């Protein structure tokens, strides 16, 4: 599959297609991950889709809307009232799609009521997806041949941020480590390349005091999926780890 074919398939994908991808969708996602231009386009498209979905989800139609439509109320409204309705809808859509509206969404300091309903892990996972797709410039603070060496370098550079990766990850080749802050917490991101996998595994680590609650959703002990992102979380010592990838994670990470 070439880039143009992958772009065509991804542009036609619905949410259901991404949650239960067939062979063509999986191949298109692999092409997007390997191609920087298509990958950036796909990340921007997904980010916009989430903004629009969040805004639409917050719109509550009147409880008697169906009755009004059946009664033909729209036809009996004065012209001025209809014009005000159209203008109100246009203004709402403008806020949702302008840069100012997007800046508010990505840079808000306090969570919205929707976000407050999420568990700490779900909020952390959503913010890390946003970091990977929107905020990260793909630069690294530290580099080393394999993940185990990178963990040692990180401990020396940060005066004590000691990560403990499972053996299935510590021996893998790595692209590097990125450090940043999230809600006042120091986060470490290590990107590894599983052999023969064809995808990148992004491993985030945060202090265990930052997250409370279960690390796997009820009824889903094998991990979690949001769009193309598969993820799994576990705790080792005083830190929690979240692995995320477009490829499989089975056999690479602990089970919760």
C-alpha cells in the first residue's frame, strides 16, 4: 500500500473502523506511522475530530424538539427568530473551529466537567495522546543504543529518576528519552523499537502518587485502545508506566 492509498483509506475511516480495524485500515495506519508527512496529517485530523466531537457532545437539544418539528413550529416562527437561531448556530461553530477555540481546548488550566468524570489514568492517557499527536516536536533530551542504557543515563541526568523497565523492553533499541512536566509532575518518555514489530512503543513514566484508581478498566484486563493507540499500564516500585503504540503490546509489557 502506498501513501496515497493509505491517505484515502484513513480519510474514509469512521470511529468504528479505528476501534475494530480490518486488514486495510491496519496497513494504512502502519503506512501513516512510517511516513512523517502522512503521520502529521493523520495526527492533526484526529486532534480536530476529538475537538469537534467534544463540542458536539456538549450540545443538548430541547427536550420537546421532536414535537416542535412535527408540529411545524419552524415554519411559524417569525423571520427574525429564525435568523437569530441561524446566527447563534454559526457563532457556536465558529468558536469550535477557530484557532482561539482550539487554543482554549488544548491549553485550558482546569479540567472541564467531562474531564473530571475520567479516572486519573484515563486523563493521563488522553493527555499523553495529545502530547504525542499535537505538542511533541519529536526531539529527545537523551539518547542511548538500548532502553536499559537510557534508563541509566536518565538516572544520572536527573539526579535520581530511576525507572525499572521489564526485561522485554530494556534490551530493545531506542530512539531516545524526552522529559517534560505534566500537572506538576516529572514525566519521562522512552521510545523503543520492538524487533520485527514495525511500530514504535512509547513508554511514559510518572510518580505513582500522581495517579489513583485501577490501572486497567473493568472487563478489559489486556489493555486499552483509543483510536489507533493501544495502551497498557502497570506499576513497578514508586512509579507508574504507560506504554502506547499503534502496534501490538502483547508480550512486551506486564499485564496491569
